[in-house]
C-alpha cells in the first residue's frame, strides 16, 4: 500500500510528522512554511480515515499508526528518521519508538498524549466521546484546550477542517486508542533527544501533565512551555514552536 504524503524540504535530517485528533496532513498551520528546507526533509501524512486517506480502511489503533509510519519511511528509503507528534500523535510516535527504537533519531511531542494515555472522567467521556458525531463537542474541546482565548472565526475554521477531513468512525476509534493508551512498560531506554513542547494555556496536556508523564516516563526528556499558546502551537505560536523543534532535531 502506497501512503500518500507531502514532503517538505530536501535536507539530511529526516522527519515524519503525525497529526492530532482534529488535524491532518495539511493541518499544521504555518509550521510547514517555516521549515528549513535545506536542513530537513519532513514527511506529512494523513492517518487512516483522514484527509487523502479518508477511505483507507483501518482499525484505528496506535500499533496500526506505528506500522504506517515505518511503511512510509520504507517507501521514502529512510532507514533512520526523527518523529514529531501532535496531541494523540504524541502517543503514536512513542508507540513507533517502542516498536523499533533503533530506527528513531529523535522525538518531539507537541502537547503530546503520553504512553499512559489520558483517562477521562464521566464528563470528559461525554464531551470527547460525543465529538465523533457532534461538531459542537469538537468546538468546545478546541476552545477549552486553547484556554478559551481564541476568536470564534478560528474555532469555527478548525471545526470545519476537522469535519471535512475525518470520518466519524476514525475519530471515535482513535479516541479509544489514545485515551486508553497503556504501554509505558514497553518504552525502551532513551538513547535519542526527546522533547515535549506545550502551550502555557493548555489545561489538558500542559506543563503539569508533561512533568507527571513524559518527563517521568522518558528519562532525559526536555520540556519547553511556549507563551501565548494553548494546545495548537502550530497555529498560535508557530515561530516559537519551530524554534523549539529545531533546537532538538537539527543535526
């Protein structure tokens, strides 16, 4: 199976980017435009059930995404590469790292879900569980995770993008996968740079959560808190975000 993707740059540092729950291959804000194309080669792709792969059948598991990551790397002829994951993509890149650590040269999580998942209480389950079918739930989640600070026009555009670029069953399936993730015991010893980057206004996957998860579970993991950003730093503070990624992955 050929995996549709967009490749930005021709540089020696190879990177595969895994998008978040309401994201997609072309849903990274200004980030792709800020990549140093002489230093990096960055592959962006849609998960199964999203975007150009909307009609690709899937089980919507972390293991399936990790397998697709390695399949894409093989198609590109990349033996070794770094990983960038946003939100649920954070757990997905950690799953790939656990499955074949020798191929991974670095890991960056942007407001990332940890290997221990994100347990939801009754209210959280109702809000997040209803997001597959109810666009209002998606809007409320995006608004909440950016600190109830962003304009209605942007929130509406984010929801419209998510609705157009994802299948409801994929949204539901991936929720089960990332919220219930439980593979801390599978994480290998950290032998590469690992960096968790969060927005100061993210109440869900912010600094406190990272200190209790990524920094505890991945010894040596760095942490950067970006001012004036919430869960979507690629939209809210893209220059600061690309600087933090570059500090970790630049060869």
